[in-house]
């Protein structure tokens, strides 16, 4: 069995890497938690967990009454992506 040595550089590198991952992931998790709160909970206690999970923010952000806008966007964006992919 080989004797593995752990160097100080490697330990510092992994600690810095872990810190960077935490810095990059925490805002995403915080935004997800805020999206599940009501407006009053966001204003009064933005750092706490949601007391009641509310999906009304998603209902306001994605209105289901207007599907023609979504289909129009898909019809305009999809061909543009294909054309730019193959002709640029």
C-alpha cells in the first residue's frame, strides 16, 4: 500500500474551491427561497425560511392565460437559434 501525503497546497486549494462553490450557490438558493415567500415575508424577514410556501409569485410571473405569447416567442426564437448556429 502506497503512503499518500497530503500537501498543504492541496488542502488550501480545496478549501478555497469549497468557499467559491458556496459563494456561487448561496445566491441561487436564497433566490429560490425568496420566490416561495409572500411579499410580506420578503420585506419583514428576508433571511428566514418561508413560514408558508406560496406559489403566487410563480403564478404572477408565468401567466397561463396567454399561451399565444409563448408560442409566438418560440416561433420567433427557435428559427433564429437554428440559423445563427449553422450560418455563423
